[in-house]
C-alpha cells in the first residue's frame, strides 16, 4: 500500500513525517499493514480509511479537535511525541465508516448504519449539537435525524442526506448557504429541502451548497454567488433560497471547491465527462474565463472515472489510472513544482523512484493538498 502526497503541510497533514510542503509526489508514512481506500481532508487535517470502513487513520492538526481523538496532540513543544506528522490509527465511533467530510476545522463521520458524528470547532454551530461554542475533541453523535446516507461540509457549515432524499443542514448561514433565508447560524439539524424533489447528491463549498435531484440532472444551488457559484441558475428561488438549473447529462458524482463546482457525468462517448462552473481566476475551471469566473458550464477535456476537490484545485483520475490536476497551486498541490497556477489539466507524473502515476487506484484532497494512492 502506497500513498503519495502533494501540497500544503503546515501541520503535518501530508503524513510525510515533517511540516515541509511537498512540491513533488512524496511518500506518506503509513502504519504497518495499513490499507487506505478513501482520503479526505479539511483546512489542516486529513483522514483515511479502508473500503470496508473498519479502521480510521488521521494526520495533521487537532488544534480544535478536528481529528476526534483526545490523545492526538497538536503540540509544538515536543514534535517527537506529536502524532500529527504521519498517519496513525485513531479512535472512531462504532458502526464502521461509510463516509467522512471535513470543514476548515470540523469533521463529520457517517457510519455504515446511518448515524452521524461530529467533532472539532463549533463556533458557528457546525457540529449540530444545538450550541455555538468552542467545540469538542471527540466524536459526538448528531441526533434527531432519519437514517443518513451522505454527509458534506462547507468551510463552517454541514449538510446530510437522508435515505428518503431529504437534506438537513446546520452551521454558518451568513450567505444563506443552508438553503433558508435567515442569515443567522443554525446550531441544530434543520430540514432545508422542503419543496424540493428527493435529492441524490449533496456537496458544500465555502459559502454555498449544491444538491442534485434523484433524476441526476436537476441541480439546486444556494448561498454566495459572487464568483458564479450558483451557475446558470435563474435568479428565482424555487424553495427557500434554492435556485435551479439542468445538467447536460446524468450525474455520477458532485464535488465542490470553495467557490466552484465540478460534476462527473455518465460518459456518452469518448469525450470529456466533467462540467464545472464558478470561480476561475486561479485555473479552478481548467480554463481561462473572462472576469475570473463562469456562470455557464465549462467542459473539462478529460474522460474521468473519479474526481476530488480541494479549496481551489481539482484532481481527476482517468479510467486507465492516470491522475490530472488543475487550479490554485501555491503549495504545489496542483502538480506544478514551479508553484504556478495550473489552467490546463496537468498529469501528476512521478519518477520511478517515487511513484508510478499509472498505478493509481484512488485520489483524495484536503483544502491545500492532494493524495494519490495505490495497492502496491
């Protein structure tokens, strides 16, 4: 099992054993026998877990409890004792791991039996426990919701999707990103999909949220639209603060950067199956855009099998295991060691002494970093 990391590493979130940014694919340090099938991260923390959901691994900052482990120190005084600089097995709720989502400094964990747990900062009510406070350093159950099948985090807000297609949300709402008109933070789960058809997918940007209906083509967007985050939607609200538009094909996966979105479509032919919209001033849409944004859908010329988003960059994996990146690249997270923003998808190529990109079986992103992993 090999994990290769790129990008920001100020809190050791790349798991490389230090706090130096990685401008080239760099091996992460895994515990012996560890298996990773999924990787996701937030501002300065990262989680990984196997496909069967049996063990949680983590690295990076735990300054606000975002790792959910009271024993995971974020000490600057004694780095030799700090677990943050390399992957380590960490505590997890019972029930196995189905999915994890990360905000800037909070995290949500969905168990295989449909329960949701939260940890980390709670200044904006993003833990869903009815309070707005400093937060917690261990996984705490989020109550009073039906069985959940998906979770998503914005920078400081949270959303979940129920088995019946309803959406519950809580946390920061200054931009009405929760889908309701109140600008106040909402510290407890609130159903925000009343008046919408059943939903199949949910994702959150920094100050906006995106839903895709069960027809896999109708998109609902709410929140900030300064950078075109609401796409080609009409200005009319269809329910709450939700606006809508229609995709040109059937969606397989939805993923949000801070201020842009990408949808992986079912491929109809051997052409690109990624569409994006939103902010584009750092190459976020894999294209130049007038005014640094696009409210119209932009097609990315890749036939992708998977996609993952950081704060302002995207990774895509093709069917043959090649990995491409584009967008903001201040820390080398989009693959250019010269640290220039990447406006055209760039293959993550590693020399033979480091990694073989063609062997990639998985990709993942934190806000300012990228991960490629294989089963070698």
